[in-house]
């Protein structure tokens, strides 16, 4: 891999330093290597746009559509590039093969493909276009190899609950948004902070979606299960998680005594994704998460319409909040909150810890036709769903959503995994 990257770098001086750094990062198994690789990919894609007189400041999906409109790339290559930019994809190898085939075909056809008329202008652009495509292939190979390293098989015995496929209204109507503000002011008594929630409330756009049947973890991933996966990963002293300690003799990460059944927290989005892939699952999409939490009847809270109670749901435990009892907050063992259970049997979707999902943040994407199994991919943030042990009651609503940078970690943020029904 290192030799191939450095060879490409020698042929493409503009990318030589970047590819050398990425090769070194792969050698040392450094975190963030994929992110650096994607930076090179972004610059390369923008170079292709410049050749086609297209703005390089638009989202990837928009640039690909514009390249297609100008016949600068074929539809099959655009589809595989979308896969390459999709952090949840497991088909990176197919993208590599497709891009390599595109290179071979492009070299053979030369001027037959592009809408630009053949001549001197095309001959000047060809080397840069080929160089850009080669770098994209290199990036795809990097991602594929790195993910193979991440996928150390780990057995999972976590119970899962099947959720039937359905068409339902996801999000909140205007009346429901108004009711959420009333709840914030009159029940949570948050005063002026309720206005700050308005941004997230406006992102709860109502839309009809169709979701295929899937299964989702009954419980949030526990400290014990996460530590079992960490045992298969290269040691990294920079990784620190709540309720996880370092064995002084073996230097291995272990669950703190008595904390094994707490939900793991302090994990980044990438930590969560890697874990789910290692146990042959994936992060749930935002739409799947909401269907599991609300059902087709669109429950107000995961358990129904009753307001959360301190004795039955893990929430508002942060200092000075209604369930704190004068002490600092903390999560509870998964599945121990008897009131935080959906009719289907999924635990802790309301409180305990908030949860990462597969989708990127911002406004939900519009669908040109029926919204079937939608996954948002056009933003840098990642969607977080559900409340946590410090949340106010209104933040436990089944439609409530927030977002966070994927590298960020919080002591009240964990995850659970899902899988398409087989």
C-alpha cells in the first residue's frame, strides 16, 4: 500500500506530500488517516469540477449532479463516488474496481467520453483528469484497507427487537412544535432557553417515509460489550472512556467494577460505527430510530403520552434538576428504567444516554419521489437522538433531535446498533 501511494505521488507532485502523510499514517495505524484521505479526495473532486467549469464549493452530491449534467463523468462512476463519500458504506471495494475500470476505459477512449470537443484543449486537460481519478482510486483503496483493519470480528449476544417495516409520518407538525414549546416553558420551566430550542425544533420537518423491516438492539451498548471489542483493537492511551479503567499490569482496558452494565459513553461517532460493523451490524438511520421510538402511531414519548417520571425514566439527574436529589448525575444500568420501554420492547430510547445515528445533521433532505429508507449524507455534523440522564423532560420526546461533530465525545452520549431484517 505504501509503495503504491508513493508511486502515485511521484506521478502527481501536487498530491505527493498528502499521499506520503497518508501512507505514513497507515503504517502507524494513526487515527484520522481516513479524514486526511477524504481531504485529498475533496480537493481532487473540486479539480474535476474546475476542468468542467463547475463551482467546487457545493456539497459533493451537487457537484456530482453537475458533473453528470456536463457529461464529465458517467453515471456508474458517480454512483460509486457517492458510495466512496458515504461513511456507512460497506461496498468500498466495488468503488475501487469501478474507478479502475473507468480509468482503463478513459485512457482507451480518450476524447469520446467528454462533451468537450476533441483538440488541443482536451489534450491539456486529460493528464489532470486522469491524475484526479487516480487519486480518487487511491483514496478508495485507503478507506477499504483501513476498514478491513477495523473489522475485527467480535461475537455479540445482545438481544435485538424486530421492527416491522412501515410507512409513517416522521417529524412534527406545526401544532406539535407549538406544544413542544409550551412543554418547555410550563413543564420544564426553562424560560428563555426554550427559544434556543427553536432551531432544533424547526429541523423536525414533517414528512412521510417508508422504512423496510429492521432489527435494533434492545439495549444501549454496555461498557462490558464495548470493552470486549476494545480488546481486539490496537492499544491507544489517548482513548479514555467513562467507567473504563486501565489494568496496571496488562495495560488493557477493563470495565470498572460494578459498572459493566452501564451504557458506554464518551464515544465518538466513528467509535460507534466501528463497533457496530465489528459485530456485523450498523448504526440505525435516523428514520429507523424514530420509527422504533414512536411507532406508526407517532407516540409523544417512546413509552406513550405520559410525562416522564423520576422513578421510571433516567433523566433530569444533572445537578439542581428535578431528579438529581442534590447530587451529580449518572446513567443507570441498561434496561433498568421500567418506564422507558416501547410497546415493542426497546429500552432507554427516551433517557439514560443519547444515541448516535447514521445520518448527517442539518435539515432533513427532500426526496424527489417517495422517501424510502432515507439517510442524510450532505452535512458535516451527525444526528443524535434521544434524551439522556441530564435531559429535561421535553428533550425525551420521540421526535426530538440534535446534532454534534462526529469527533466529539460526551459523557451522556452512547449508541446502539441495528441491522436490516434478514
